[in-house]
C-alpha cells in the first residue's frame, strides 16, 4: 500500500540520520509499460514507445513530472530511467517497447523525461550505455557487432543527454566488437573512463547494471570477481 511504502522508505532515511550515516539512494526502475514497478500503487505508466507514439514532448514532460512527484511522495529519490537506446532490429526483441524508438524520438523524449525527473527532485539514471542486443543479459552476454562508425552513431543519445546533467548513467553488460571486444562494457576502462568520462565529459555517477545477471556470472565474471 502507499502508506506501507512511505513508512518503509522513511524508516531507512530515519535510521541513516539517527546513526549519522549517509542517506542512501532509494531507487526504483520506473520506466513504464513492462517495467512499471509502482503500478499497483498508481495509475499504470505508459511504455516509452507508447508515449513517443501518442504524446507530444510537452505532454510527456507532464506525465513524467507527475511520476516524479508521486515517487517523491513515496519517499524515493532516484529512478533508473529512461532507456536512451535507439530501437533497432538488433535490440527490439529485448527492449519490447522500452525505447522511445527512433533516434529523433529518443533524443527529444529522453531529454524531456530526464528534465521532468531532475527538476522535480528525482535523480534520473539513463540506460543502458552503450546498448544491448536481442540477447537478454539476464541469461546471456550481448555482443554488439556494429563497426566503429555505426556504433558511435547508435550511442549519440547518450552523448547528447550529458548536457542535461542526469544524475547517473547505467552501463550495459554488452561487449562491442569494434571497441574493447574482450570486456563487458560495465567493466571496460575504455567505455567507462576513456569514452563516457573523458570523451563525453560526463561528471555524474556511473552505475553498473545488475552484477548477478548471467551476462557476467556465466561468462567469467561471477559476482565476487565483477565487484
């Protein structure tokens, strides 16, 4: 229930303050559509695909602003959203409507979403950099086979979103044949430091995706090694 959710989140914050600890991020995956963690407490949130298909950018902002206010009222302070990947034939079966769609739509609706959350006190964490394939990282290791030029074209939304100052960017587990073909992106010094931190000049928090996923655990990086 809403009251139980508020009480639980408040108890975490109160405990931290009473014990002179840093108040933690209280985060949720609230993308909409298939990934709508709060739907039992609120009106279901449309998927990113449906929002891009049926709403204007300003309407999308108001929808995400409403979500931010609701999340804040529940006691959350961070949202692992939006997905900033462009939908292609190589990833559409995995994303299943979690993308805003075309490059143009990802750029304009992604910026609107990030601003709606950040300007209403919910930290936005965009994902999954530098992308995914139709291989579900929960069970397998995605291999992005694009050449370097195509690969950098596909990650343009992440480069552009840096100027909007999202609190976080979440790395995918995908390996990219054109760049650091040996390491999953989230563990790659090239992707995390050389490209995202230095080339894109991103100053915020860089997160790994779930380190218990099969993409890592079944491919030489069990959780203890991944950490």
